[in-house]
C-alpha cells in the first residue's frame, strides 16, 4: 500500500473543496484533494446551471404563450422536448468540462480519485481503482464532501419511475406528467419549469412550507400565485404510492373531491438533501457529531471542536448555497493552512434566491429572527407589485415585498420578497445590510424611473414612516400611478 504524508488533505473536489485547495496551496505544496466519484461540481452537473437552463427554456415558452397580453399573437406554441433536453445537456456539459479542465491542470500529486475513510484523526484510507490502495497521513483535514438527495421510504414505491433532480437532466425528451414531492427550492424551480413546458404537474408538500419563505403573509401570497399555474398542496395527505402499468399512481385526499387517485409518468422527489459524511467512517475522526451524524463545528472558523479538522460547504448541512460553499472553502482553507493559528472568517449576510416566476428572495434576518432579536421593537414596510409601474408595463405585476428594521436606530435588518426582479433587489438589500445602513440612509440612494426597484423604495418609505426615527423622503414621480 502506498503511503503519503501531507500538510493538508481535502476530501471533496466540489465548490468548497476547490476554493479550499486554492487557499491552502498559497501556504504549502504538501496538499492533496481527494474526490470519491467524478470531477465537476454539484452546481455544474445537477444544480444551479442545468436547472437554470431548464428554467430559461420554460420562460421562453411562457413568454410566447402569454404574448397576447401585449397584442402579439404568434400562433400555437409547440415545445420540442428532445430539442429542449438536448440543449440543456449540451450547455451543461460545457459547464462541467470547464470545471474538469480546471482540476486536471492541478499537479498529479495534488489530486486523487478514490473514496476516503478515516482510520484515525490524521490517517485517511483511500479506496482507488488502482491495484494498490493509498494511505494518507495529514496534519490537517478539510471535509468538503457535499450532499446528495434524500428520498422518504414511501416514495420508493414508485420504483423505476422515481427520480431526483439529478435524473431530470438526463432525460432525452420531456414526459407528459410529473408528480413533484417537496415544494422547496428545487421542487418549485423544476416543477414550475416543467409545467410551463406543457407537462401536467401536481406538487405535494408536508408542513405547509412554500420554498424558503418564512414571512406568513408572503407565503400565503406565493401559494395562491403558484396554484394559478399548477396544483400545489403544501400540507398534503398522501395515502399511497404505487408503480402501475401506466406509471405512478398516487392516492391522496383532496379538500373538495375527497380521496383521489391520479397517475403520473414520473415521481420527482425534491424532498431535501443530506450531507455526504456517512461514508467517511467519521466515528474514527475523534470529533463530536450531532444527532444526524454531522460534525459539530464553529460557523465562523469551520473548525470541528478544538481539532485539526474543518468542514465546509454542503457537508456541514448549514447553508447549502454555492456562494456560501465558496466562502466556507476560503475560511476552512485559510485556517487549515495557518493551523494552529485559527481565526474567524468574514461571513456575509444571509442571501438566498429562488428562480421561480415571480422570484423568491430573502436577505438577512427572517421575520421571526427579527422579532426575537428586537423583542418586538421593530417595524415593517411592504409593497405590492400589483400596482407598481414598471411591473405593470412588463405584465409582471405580481408579488409582495416586506422589509424589516429596528426601532430607535432605524437599522435595516432583513427582507423577504416574492416578485419580479427579486434577484436584483435582493443584492441591493444584501449590500445595504453588509454596510449596516439605516433605512434613511438607504433612501438617500438613487432610484431611476421607471424601474422595478422603485417598488423597493416604496416599501422602504413605508418602513421609514413606521420607525420612530428619520424623516419623510421626497416623493418620486407620482404621475405613473401608485407604487412608483
């Protein structure tokens, strides 16, 4: 068996692992990055990029189908499922190839393809495809193994018609119908896209959640909006799932029709993800684990207890977002390189975006977190996009924005948004939060006319009026109706 000594071993070559490698290599050349299966990040292969390719196709079909609102009639819209999926795979493969090329440029001694297991806190056993396996003794270790879909046992009754999001992008064409379980980020994005591409979709949830939305008022608005496109029950009562000759038969209770059985071509399980730490023999690492078997760690240093082991990205089950994985890879890499000089890293304000239509976004604290932090001493401002000028022009006037700030100081604390251009407004709000701006200071910033962001200004103006500080900012253009 080959044996190798390194300063830092990184388990996982995804977004967090690759960033960690780049940071570590600045300090030492005695580094190795170990990948269990294949190079190419979750984002590029089955996450951000292919899902946005599917959404882009759906948006194009939807725009053509709804163009009559502008007086434009282009005839019947036909979706070529084979062409849609061919473009998705082609573009997806280019993104993946770019990642693979980056990894393959690394020195051969810095990358290993094989499954890593802890033999003890410093020793990793690597199962490779070669004749002899590898033993790596590392002074410090970074766990960046990512996550994978988790499927409830009940849904396994769909057998060969059970799919997860990874499988969607391997379709050669589009099916006629799909039942989506889980109205979270993945379920909502893929479910709405499939619906807009002409597929019959029904979505089932548990517990009443709609995506990541925490503000009850916005959640109710979003639920009603999605139900205008496809049936979505966020707290469904599913009785039975069975594979039949015709597909997947799902028996559920409907509030109006009673018990109903409906058959779909596929059952898409978008029911969450779990960290890939269960195959690491993590019990041999001599670190504390939570009830789910995930290492306990410090959110600012990514260090597991007082050990030499760090954990970053989806593997720590904290914030499964690419930009968070990159930040965590940087923090974990810097600390592993400088160990034992471990320092708190810069954590940016919470920022999350869901690419549905309307889009969903959250920034900073949730409404509940604001209430707890301020002990009720806060204010809310809101705006509906139904009467917002630019949104009406584009026929995208659906949505609601709520912004939160602390009484007394007027400090902006967070926001939730369901509406047009949410991805852009969320960035403005996140930047304001990171700069620790007060609401009056945010209102001093320029707002062009006519843009959707004027709706954000309307919400901030209401918030400012509800605060016990500040002044009433100058009114904007009032000739275009309310909400500008």
